[in-house]
């Protein structure tokens, strides 16, 4: 029973990854990025390049005054089930935004931006009949969001080369449902919402091979967060929880005057932050060692943008990343929804005035199912839909 209790505790701590995701990390940070399957490392599409590859700020399409705003509003519809029982949480609303500008104070070779972007999060709310804990059933309930807020700067070295950096404040917010196994049946322990702060950084570069082809690369550090802490009736509980470091490379090619293609590869170092963790209790006897056993993930992202007319652009994308969770670890991650592997996406951008445009995108994570190969035959499935509207203003 202790082993199952640890498993359900682990699931509550990481099962919140419910967005259009690679593991529990978002595919893209805007409607345009999502529509292109997250393939935006080599050719920047909007201000969110500050997080995916800050060097891209140098090549943004800006206005006459060299100022740009990108705001996004998203509706997420995740469909999750465990042992045939659906999660009750199936709709989330998210908002992101940022702006970029060039100033005579710095010179035209420098572009600066500030933005706030959620990079992972969501929640699950499985009723008790979804999971059996020893002789009793147990609900799996959790909520988590990780947001990065901060500035970025890009420097255009010459006509072909740009470098950039981002420094972000990380806001890690989580609530979980845990279980005390000293009683029969196990006693529910609800850990209320807590916020932990930290930092992260991104370094990137873009090199223009020729007038039609770009190469881009970016490194994102792991997050360095303070511990989450909960003051419970029996004392203080603590947990260290970080997001992984990533490495991305991409190449874009302007195939024709109207058609842009891009292909990216991305490595997510989940084995560094999702292998094990310790939920430190008020006493040594209550401390729980959690075994997630996530593996690193390699992601392929393909994107296309077709300029249909001066006012309309069409976008499409595909994203694939093998689940970092295998069937042998399903019971160590019961209820975890980070198993979607294939994403298909499409979008349209329409110019609505001289200075503004709207983008609408739809991303669908194809349904994936797994059954535990070790322990109880727990069955999980997950698919997701993400609809995003983006408003762009150039001044």
C-alpha cells in the first residue's frame, strides 16, 4: 500500500501537464507558434521568440516606430481518462502577452522585449472510482502552472548573424491531494495552493545562411526554484519541483515568395528533473520518496506558412515527441496525462488594419492510450484541443 500511496502522490504532483504539450511543456507560446507545430527557432514569428529563441527579436516584422505587441487568449480542452473514468476538469482559459521595441537609446542593432508566458500547467480532477489505493478508492486531484516573466534582448551582429538572451522570473504554482497511509483506509491530505519563485535563462542565435535560409539554435536552462512549502496541521511539508533544460535547433527555408518551411529538433532533459523527488514531511517517517522515472524526450517540429494574399496567411504544423513515460511506469505516475505524442495544427492570420492582425489557431493532440505493464493494469488515455486567438499590433 505504501508503494501505491507514493505512486498516487507522484501522480498528483506531475499530472497537471494538460496543454498542447511535449511531456508537460507547451509546444508553443502563441497562436502562430502553435499553428506551426512549435517550429519557430530559426524564423521568428512574433514576440514569443523571446522565450523560444531570443535572437529572433532582431528579425521580427516591426512597425514604423519599431514597436510590436502580441497578445494571446487560449481555450484548452483536455480529454483524459483513467481506468475508463473521465477527469472532471476539461476546460481552461489562458492569457499571454509581450511587447518588443527598438530605441535610439540602444541603437537599431538592439531589440528589447518583455513578456509573460506560461510554459506548462493545467490540472486533473479524477473521482475516487478512477484509482484503487489498497482496499479503498482514491481521487486524484491536482493543479499546477509554471509561468516565466521577464526581459529579453537581441543584438544584430551583422546582416547575417544575431544573438540574444532572456532572463526570466519563474512562478511555480501548485496544489495537490496526498494520502496518509498510517490509517485504514488512507486519510486524504489536501495541500492548498502554494507559490514558489525562481529564475531561468535562454541563450540563442540565428544565422542567415543566405537570403532564403536561416539556421537557429537556443539553449533554455532548467528552472531554479525555491521549494514549494505547505503548512499543514501536522507541520511543514516541502517539495523541490523544476522544469527541464532544453536544447533546440532549427532550419527555415523560404521555398517560394509565398511559402515558408521550417523544421526543428528539440531535446528536453526530463531525466534531470522528473526521475525522482522527495516530498519532505514534518518527520522522517512521513517523508515520501517519489519515483517518476521520466526519460529525456526528443521532439520533431515541422511548420509551414503560406502567404495567400497581402492580407491572409495560412499556417500548418506537425509535432512529434515520444512520451517520456513508459508503460512500466504508469503506476508510478497514475493519472499523469503527459503521454500525447502526435500534434496536428493549423491556423490563419488576417490583417485587420494597417497596423494590426488577428491569428486564429487550432492544435489537436491525438489520443494516446497506455496500460501499466508493471503492477495493477491501470489504463490511461489522453487527447487535447487548444484554440488560440492572437492579436498583433505594430506601431
